[in-house]
């Protein structure tokens, strides 16, 4: 898509540029929002929220865009999906009256639950991401490869190495517990 | 061929690992995510994004969607969506407002003079017509009054009746 928007004129408040920007990117924003919208959510509201966020506070968000770092369409897709998630989170945030909560549940637990910390360097960020994509998002190898721009074989080998590390780590941990 | 995620043992191992790790990554901004999606980040910057994505898997779809731009046709947008979004930015100072074409001063003066002359003519004509009408009416009433009210002029009525009777 041609990134023809004259953003400098747009953030100065040029109405004609804004109108052109809206016409050019409304379809893209709609597509991006559609990917995150839950059933029953008005897509029009999401698109409106995205454009509102872009021009809010004298185009504060739009001013953060840097053409040297990423394409406008890519950036708008990220912004649109993130805005859509925020909007849905706000609308579906559960609210419970404090009067309805039992008194015992309002107390603060004196002893915080200790979490067993794993060494930060156990898995590399890439390994963490790939195993998360496989087990959390149930993504196929080819999907992961496409999303990360790497070869499917690299996905398999990265997963394999990550699982070896995890097995080894937990095996050592169990061995240490038995010897105590 | 079985998918990588089908292995129950591996999945259980991953769950155990996930439940024992804390969230540590700083959230990258939208521009960093977009740059990552386009493969423009260096290794160190990409690792920061990947670590955050691993801890926020709901955002992985954003990268997938951003990479897929151009592979799908643009969606048609209803006019009301575009209209509402356009209204968010009001008309700016750069927009030249409609101006009436300039009229030369002599034409302007001529127009006002014509209006003034028309008013004078209409006023004068009205005054003249009013004056002559009053003069006519007052002249008739004077003669009628003299014929009726004057005791010396009683013959006129007789004349009138006599004339009338004669006819």
C-alpha cells in the first residue's frame, strides 16, 4: 500500500489531509480491528476509537510514528489491534459492588505466595516465544515460521532445544529435592 | 505427522515452567512492535520484543496480522464510519473560506446611489399623489359644504331636485 499520507500537514491539523488519511486507512483499521473483535462488539466503535486515539491531545500518538523505523500500515495495524483489545477490556471489565463481597475476602493475605523463580537465562527470548506460540496459542509450525520470518525447521529445532533445557532443569531440581 | 504441541509431556513441562516464571519484560511501544514485524530490529532489540511477546501471547496475533498486510484485500468501509472519523478533526485555518468576489468601488457607489434615487423618487411620487388627492378631496368638500351649509344657496338643492324632476 502506498504510504502517501502527508503526516506533517496532518498533525498540523490540516482537515483535508485528515479526511484523506481517514479514507485511505479506514479499511485497513477495520480489517485489523476485525481480527481482535469479540462477537457482539461493534466494529464501528473500535474504528472510531482508533481514530480518536490517533488525533487525541493534538495528535500525540500520531506524532510518535517514525517512517524510518516502520511502515505506516504496519504501525497502524499494531495500534488498531491494541486499541481494540483495550476497548474490549474496558467494556468487559467486571465490576462488583464492595457490599456484595464477603468481608473475609476483603482482607489482605499476610503471607505472600512464594513463586519458584527459574533462572532468567534458562530459555532465550526466542525459545520462550516459540514454546509460548506452540502451547499457549496452539499455532502450527508454519504459522510460527511465517509470523517470525524464519524457516519452519528453525522453529522445530528451537522448540527441541527449549524442551531439552526444561527437561534437564526440572530433572536436576527433582534430584536436588530428593537428596535434601 | 503430529504437531509439536501435541506432546502431552512437553505441554505439561511448559505449563510447569510458565507457572514458575515471573513477568519481567518491559512493554515495547507500537513502533517497536511494527519494526519487529517488518524484521527491522537488530538482535538485541528483537529479543526485548520477543521476551515481551512470550509473556503477552495475546499480542502475538498483532505481529501475525501486521506481517499479513498486503496479502488480504482492503475491506470496504461504510460511509458513516469515514464521516464520523472525519468529524474528529474540525476545519483548520489552512482551509480558505468562501469569499464573495470583490466589487469595484464605483459600482458599489452607483448601486447605493441608485437605491437612494429610487427612494427619493418613490417618496416624491407618493407625496405628490397624496397632495393632489388631498387637494381634489378638499376642493370638492368645500364646494359641497357651501352648497349645503350656506343659507343663501338653498336654490341649488331645488335646482338639483328640479333638474332631477325635470329629467
